C-alpha cells in the first residue's frame, strides 16, 4: 500500500461539500421560518372593515330673491373646515349613536362607547376640495357600515 501524504489529501472538495450543506441548511431554515412567520402573521391579525361616506358641500347658494342666479358662499374653505370639525365633535358622535341603524347593531351605549366610537371614526378633509370623507373602522362589517 502506498502511504498518502498530506500533499495528496484534497481539502477543497471537503470545504465545497461543507459549504454546500451549510447553504442548503440555511435555505431550508429560511423557507421554514418564512412560512411560519407568514402563517403567524396571517392568523394573528383580526380583519378590520372600513366604511366610507363622502359629504359634498355645494359652493354656490341660490338666493330666494333670485332663483335663477347663483352666488358663491363667502369664505367657503373656512365653512368646509368648520363642517369637518362639527363631524369630529362628541355631539355628532353621540347623535350618530342615537340613530336607529346604530341601535339595531347592538353596540353598547354610554361615555366609554362614545369615546370608542370617536376612536374608530376618521374625518378627512382635503384642502381646496368641496367634500369631506367620513371613515369608520370595525372588525364587524355591519358595525362598520352602521358607523357611517
């Protein structure tokens, strides 16, 4: 038998094989971790439904004295901003919760319920636009629709 010396032993083959195994293991662990994270992320979130309503505010007034002519509403931007502030008020939230649609939904009443209603309501007004968007979010679609 021939004695093999250290110069005859090829370490490149072993290092390539070990590197390939590490890459395969890393790819497998990455795939398993990604799938587990995706499943956990998908199941951990409760779906939230959003209902939107759009309120258009007319810029022109028709005068009773001159029904054919129109005149613009003075300080229209300020008027739209005021209407948006009114919609975001606690009084408007309590009035919305007093409607028949909201009562049929079976949601609780009281100061805590009004605060929760306000937290789920979002009023969006774009500068220079004659409309106000009202959004309401809830995990139940019927409650989301009743909130608007």
